[in-house]
């Protein structure tokens, strides 16, 4: 049996970056500044059913878009032209949602430059949009951005190797 998940541990706190389109939206320092991301791949929903009280074998149902959630520290840029919000809230000329490629890079040691990048193509703002959360104590306020995408999986590539 093969060993899995046995490589070098990587941490976003080692100075990862977040890029939306061609712009580096946020440069995360060595402490990670609270940034996190999670994703769900595009997949088919499983249709399950019962037949006379017995569970049936699940079958593939409708397709569901992939989801990418970013949790970022609030830096007071909500209304700036080059803010994360404006990247996705600006309407396109044809009235369709603006789509952007999002690249999250994670390094394997403080200051990089070796690590891995995760590219999510064709992301657009979900109906859930943006959520703002107020922190307590010394923690800063955060906001969550939920994006949808049609990519089956993010494209994962080595950086600086």
C-alpha cells in the first residue's frame, strides 16, 4: 500500500499570496494574518432514495458548481477601486457576472519561494456574496468571500521548485 500525504508540510502563514486576475490582491505576511481558504470541487449531487424502507444505491444527479471561500482580514478597502469587492461586484458590459481566475500560493518555509499554487478558473461571486464578522479583543475584523467556479478541481502546480 502506498504512503499518502507524506510530503513537506506547507503553511499559508509562511507568506502565501492571493491573486485575483492579474492582481496580487493581498500579500500575506509570515503570521498568515488570519487568511484561510476552502474549496469544494465541481461535482454531481448524489440522488439517494428509499424503496420499501431499504436504502437504494445512490446514482449521480445534477451537476453542482465548485465553491471557493476566502476568509480575509478587513483592511478598510471596501470602496477602493482595486479592492477585492470591486473585482467581483463590477458588472460586465453584457450584464453577466464578472469572472476572474483566483490563484492561492502556499509556501513550505518562511518567505518562500518554494511551494504550491492552486488555480481556480472562472470564479464569480456567489449569491451569498460577502460576509463581514466583527472580532473581539486583539483580533482584527474579517470578511468571507464565497465564489463559485466551473472547474472540476483547481489546477495545482509547483512554485519555485
